[in-house]
C-alpha cells in the first residue's frame, strides 16, 4: 500500500504479467508409473511381462505431458 498526501491509504494494482494458463500446463508433466505382473512361472508369461514393460514404457514416453516415474513389477 502507498501513503497518499492526505494520509489516506491507497492501493496500487500491479498488472499481471502475460501468462496463459495453457502455457503453464505445457511445462508441467504428470509423473506416471506402470504396474506390470504375471501370474505364473511359464515362459509364455515371461514374454507377456516383457511385452507389458515395453508397451507401457513406450506409451508413457510418447506422451509429452507425462514423465516416466518407474515400472513396478510383480512376478
């Protein structure tokens, strides 16, 4: 606040800098993690696990709004 000459306080408005909300979201990435699992010890399931990891890694990396936080696995 500023003091005016008559002793009355006045408010000075500071203009907002030009910033579009979409620009702010453009630089904020969502951290995304994948959860992959297999239910048996068979070789076929192991291939399924590898396919899941590859699929989710590729899917997350291709989205510019996402950042890979990790792959969580249960085997």
